[in-house]
C-alpha cells in the first residue's frame, strides 16, 4: 500500500493511494483532488492514506444534478415545503433545469460556468426574466446546501459557491389610482355578475391575494369589528385539482377593511339567501354551483376578458392588491400597518415592493409645507419691516 501526488496545475494536486487489486485483478487506486501548497498536499496525502488504510474511504458518488434535485424534492421538499411551493420548485428544477445539459453533469464536477451557461440557455429558450432566473438560482442553492449533509455524496462545499446571482430587473408595479379604482368597480357593478363585482371589491379594498379570496368563508367576516380573518387559500395541486392550504406566509392574519366593503358583502349574502337559502359560517363566499371554491386562474382569465371588453386599465387581480397597498400608503398608513394587512413576512418586503410609492408620499408630505414662506405671515412681516431697525451700540457688540 503506497501513495503519491501529481501536480496538475498551479496549486492543484491529484492524490493517489494504491490499495492492491480487486477480485477481478483490477487495481484499486482511489484518488482525491486537492488545492494548496506542496506541503499542505503532503499532509492531505497522509490523511488520505490513513483513511484508506482504516477502510474509511468511500468512492465519491457519481450522482448527477437532476437526480440530486429529484431526491431533494422527494425528501426535504415533501416535509418542509407547502404543496404549492413544491409544485413551483418541481416545475423549475425538473421540467426546466433537469433537461438542460447541466442535468447530466456529475455534482462533483459542476463548475461556475455550468450555471452561467444554464441561465443563458433558460433565458434563450423560455425568455425568462432576471427575476425568474434569480428565483431558480435561489432554489438550486437551497438544494445544494441541503445536499452538503448527505453522507453518500460527501460534498465539501456548495457547488454554487462563487456563482453570482442573476440580477432581477425592477418593473413598475401595475396599480390604479383612487379614481381609477372607483371607475373599475362601478363598471363591474353595472356590467358583470354580482359575485365578480364583490370579488373585485375584496381585492381592491381588502388587498387579499386571489387564492385567499377564493378560500374565504362567511365565518371569516367580522362586520362588527370591520375585520377579515384570512385562514386559508385555494391552490391547484398537480393531478389532484384544487385544495385548501395555509396562506403564503404560513400563518393566518387579520385584515382591516373599510365599512363600504362589509356593506357590499352583506348585500351579497342577502342575494345568496334569496337564491340558495341561509348562509352558514362554513359556506364559501365565492363558490361554484356545486359548492366548491372558484378556481383563482379562472377568475384571472375572466378579469382579463372583462377589462378588454370594457376598455379598462390593464390590471390583474394581484394588481388590485397593489392598488390597495398604494391607497393605504397615500392615506397615511404606516409601513407596519400595510405590511400586516398584506400578510408579508417582514416589513422589508413591503418597503422593497413599494419603494416608489413611499418616495412619492415623502414628496407629497414635503410639498404640504409649501406656503409657509409666502403665506399670511409674509404680509405681517412686511408691516413689521417698516419699523425702524434698532442698532446695537458698538461697545455692546463683542468681538469674535
């Protein structure tokens, strides 16, 4: 049993340990790559030799990238990720990344260039934005970080260490002003089914996510306190259809809403009473004819057709949520209040999304001081200015 090293490049060594022959007469010679000085390489070779001698050396895994992603989703993902999040991760990792050349590269042999080439390929084939590429980057980074603890892989570091994250371009948030919201809602009130008008009112005046609106039950509405309790949302699970899930933040929240919204909901409840009978607390506010929740995707599709038909601004259901936040900010709501209503996990998220709105509000607040200089006090100052100016005697002026 012996060992030796070979210099492969500047500071890069290949370490060899000869350990006899196997049953077929093939030489057993495990190898290890090491980066460092020659002295450090000698020390690493001694350690490597000792590992082989104690039978503690295991042949490096030849697991390829797509298999790592599959295992990560099947183990970590099923336990720690929400159903909707897991479906999103699977769509990106298995359906988009895995078929690319990087999918068949051994994890141990991944280089930074493999990831940069991947981002270019995804952008070219799917026209992905920087924001989407950044999301994929973060998902892959999480998968490789988790894989560091897999004993069969024996990863010493995350293969993505040193890979610069794609830059997400900042896009203007599609939102409506107060008067535009009023026109939008009144058009819906006159020219759409009542359920759709009520849905939009909850969207624009409550700021809930579209999936959360579809999951609302009458027991979640507290008209006496002007509060909406958000306990669940509706998501589509692959091959299983719609199902209930916890809100995106993972916990319930309480949303404050204006009296006008609760008046609209009360009228809708009365309409349902006349059409279907008394509404129980467990009954959905927006249900299909069979009593199942409405599909968020179908609502979004209906909104697109509705606004195109009536020449309304190009805003989505999520744009209604942005409009709600903008109106709250302009009405004087604090960052913490807006963040709480929207259900963001941190105020930093709210601040980052609505940076432009906060800046506009700061300008508006500053402009409110206009008139101080040229206001009524200016005339009074002119009158006082006609009085004789008192001069201090020279002996009372102290020299500096």
